[in-house]
C-alpha cells in the first residue's frame, strides 16, 4: 500500500453525480480525486430528462451550451388516452424558472460532456480502473481519511483526503464502509422501455398516454429518435422489442418499427434512501443516497441538486473554516426533505398511470385538472420546482 498526495475531496464513482460533483469541486478550488472502477462509461441509456433546477446548475457551471447543442428541449407535454383522444396540454414555457423546459439528453452523453469539462481542470484528477475497497477513519471527524483502491492489475493504492463523497451508486461500497444503512423496497410495478426511430410526428413534445391497460410515456431523444416507456400489466408480457412495439400499437394506435429500435430494457422500480446523508467525513450523493422510481425521471436530477449543496458545504469548511457538524446538519435536513418530496411525486406519477378500476373517471379528472389553475401545481412538480 502506498500513500501519496493529500486531497480535499475524494469522489467515489464517475457516474453523472460524481462527475458533476468533480466539476463543481474544481470550480470551488478543491483538490479532488475521482476514483472509478470502470474503464469507460456504460453506453446503455438510462436517464434522459434534465430538469430546470439542473439546467440552472449547468448554466452556472458554464457548460449548458454544450448540452443544448446535443439535447432536445421539451416545451410541451400532452396527455392523451390514445393517438386520437386528447385530455389536455401542459405548456412548460409558463413555468416560473429561467429555463422553462426539460432537456432530453442521454445519460452516457451527459457523462461524456461532464468528463470532458472536468478533464480541463488543474485541480481534479480522474483515475479509471480504480475500485474502492477500503476506508480508514471514514467517520472520524478529527482525522483525515485514507481510501484504498484496487487497480486493474490488482495493486492496492491508498490516498489521504479530508472528505469522501460517495457517488458510487445504489450498491455503494463507500456507504457500506461508513456503516450507513439503506432502507426501502421495490414496488410491484414493472415497465418496458425502448428507443425507436420517431415516426409519431410529435416532434419535440412529450406525450403521456393514460390507457386502460396502463401508462405509456413517450419522449423525444433527438430529431429522429423517441423513447417509449410502457407500464406492464399485472403479469409482465413485454419482454422483447416486438412485444413492446405491439403493445404500444394495441394501447394507443401508434406503431414504432421494431427493426428501428436501438435499446430495449425491462425493469422494476423501487424506492430507497440512506439513513444519513453526511456523516463526519463521508457525504452521500446520487443513487448511493437515494433511489426513486424513474417514472417522472428525477433521480439523477435529485442527485445533482444534493451534490451542489454538498460541494458548497465542503468548500465552506475547507476555505472558510466552517464547522463540519453544522454543514452536515444542514445537508442532512435538506436532502431528507427533498428525497421525501421526490419519492412522493414519483409515486403520484405511477399511481396516475396505473390500472384504475374506472379509467374513464380518472381521465375526466385529468382533463379537468389540466384545464384548471391546478395545472400550475402539476407544472411545478413536473419541472422539479420547490425542492
Ligand atoms: C430506466 C431508467 C431511466 C432513468 N431516467 C431518469 C431520468 O430521465 N432522469 C433522472 O433524473 N434520472 C433517471 N434515472 C435515474 C438515474 O439513471 C440515476 O439516478 C443515476 O444514474 C445516478 O447517478 P450516480 O452517479 O449516483 O450513480 P451511477 O450512475 O450508478 O454511477 C455510479 C458510478 O460509481 C462507480 N462505482 C461503483 N462502485 C465503485 C467502487 N467501489 N469504486 C469506484 N467506483 C465505483 C460505477 O462504476 C459508476 O460509474 C433513470 C434510471 C433508470 C434505471
């Protein structure tokens, strides 16, 4: 084992939350090391929606223009029962925010842009093929921590740091090493998802179909591609691309071409959160801190909001000698409140799209809501305001 430089911050994991944290840390002048076990990004598409509060963070960090070059701005969302029957439209451009739209941008591209921006920093180093295996003193607020990482060839290297940010995902090793619990459960619902060539004519609009057989969400991915997310019925039958395309056709009358599908996945949804988000020298952000249902697409965005607060807290301690416990308390309170809200919002989205005993009555209610001032509350929730 070798001990080398001492860092202000070690970030475990170079997913979207670790990489944004690294960029913000560099802009706050923190000497930062990112340790990532993978040699490269996962190309499988997960998150696509970047919401207004995150757009503000990217704008402040000076990298929003790069995202706008590659992403699609969703300005409107339609609610329908099928391709012919409208329930209403939600205009996001009326949202009370400097960036009143949701940008779709595939997660792997988001990670590439963040990594490129981080690589231009003098104060951040990213080491890939480094798997964190151990931490000494993770929860001793009076001593520095030492992080051990295994390299590709099996060597163990160690690094000293003031703080460790656990951005190493749902199965976070860092969280386990710090002895922080993780609580939650899977929901009974399952979904199938596919990215198809867009033949709908909906352009950059999002569409939610509230059908009697369950929810369908449809989002633009680029000028030519569209993502479809389809709620499974009680016994999942959508287990391959053709079944997904057939089900979209059966429920809403649109026919994505299975031969033009670039990605398919079938997944369950769950909710989890850590017992504590900042414990002495270990701070959790992203999926290591919370997992929310992707219906409504807010998990990564929630991670980014929290990461932004974490970096500002660490920066206050390092540069302005603020007390660790004061920053930790503030972070724990804010993150806990946000996670609860986002979990509730995601559960509402899932409930709305579920198999109602009386789908016609549900649809009439949605129609009324979208035509009434309550649509402002829906818009706030969808655009992640008030967090
Ligand atoms: C189908 C689907 C759709 C989604 N859509 C959206 C959406 O539209 N909007 C949204 O906001 N969210 C969405 N999400 C959620 C989003 O994908 C996650 O919240 C996001 O990936 C979390 O990022 P992260 O950086 O915290 O963790 P991860 O992306 O899991 O990254 C963790 C990183 O840590 C590394 N790592 C793990 N262990 C170690 C170790 N011991 N040492 C070093 N490195 C390690 C991993 O290799 C990985 O690179 C979606 C999720 C799914 C499944």
